[in-house]
C-alpha cells in the first residue's frame, strides 16, 4: 500500500482525543489499540478527564506518529470499540 499525500510531516507528536462511556472497558479497549498500533508504548502520554456528570470520560493520547497509514489504522481500530462515542 502506498502512502497517500498528506500535509503532515512525519514523524510528528500527534494528539488523538477519544470520548466514551465512563467504564473500565473503555480504557482497556483504548490500551489494546495503543498496543496494536504504536510500537513504543513508553512514547504515549495518556490524559483522562471525566465529564461533569461522570457519565463520560475524555482520553487524550499523544504519541509520535510515524506515518499516515499508522494514524488511519489507529483511528479505524478506535472506531470499532463499543464504548467509544467520538474520536477527534
């Protein structure tokens, strides 16, 4: 698969925001996606923030992205998680 054109110059520190249900399965699923698509887990900074009502949680993953295909695969993988409601 060839790398499609992108405006992003790789490698680059890249944040992905995930919003989902406040449930332990959410973080487990997100961690599984990280393990699958980011080769150096020590490179990932994870920040979590609960919603005011506590029903939802926001997770920001910041890591060194190496290619557009890596980002695309990570977004697709996160999108398949049942507890994820939105990815930015």
